[in-house]
């Protein structure tokens, strides 16, 4: 799998987020999806921008949507874009949503990714929160 164009994609450079305390980040995405169909809402890669090396997958938690399901899948793929990391293989995660069969209307989901600091997983944590406002047609 490559990190190709999806509905929404982002590259999270965990090594570039260096603070001495817990940091939080929140982003909201609005999506239109077809009822009963599995749709990728978001994907990202986790790598060290200094040497393009793959880093550990984050811990994942989420609030279940009222009218569907969220699935998180891990994968490896080639990094897109420009620069010295283009084409290098990195770890990635994707967030998928599927509504209940026949449901039409609004739904919401929230996904938390916690990235441990330090090589051994100790230290401070960077938390990324993604809110999804889903319009099911």
C-alpha cells in the first residue's frame, strides 16, 4: 500500500514534536459517505524526519460512533511528497468508517493517538485527537 491520495491524509512527524510536557493536538474533519459502505476517513505515517526511519505505532483509543463502526488498520507504505524521505517505506495507520445498513444522517467519531516519548516508551506523551463529523447519505 502506498500513502496515496485519500479523503484526508496527514503526516505526523513525531520526532519533530519535541516538548518537555504532554502536548495535545486536535483536528476536526467533515466527511460525506455512502450508507453501509466502508470509507477511509484518514491516514497518516509515523517516521523520523531526520533519517526517514519508521517509528513505533501509537496507542489508539476511540469513541464509538452512534450509527456505525470505526476500524483502525496498520500498514506499511511508501512516503509521498518531496524531500529526502520520498519513496521510503514507513509505518502507517488508517481510520475507516462504516454506517449501519440503511442509516442516513449525521454521525460523529473521535479517535485518540498517543505517541510515547523516548526510545523505550518512557517520558512524556504527545496526544493527537481527530474528530470526525460524518454525513451519511
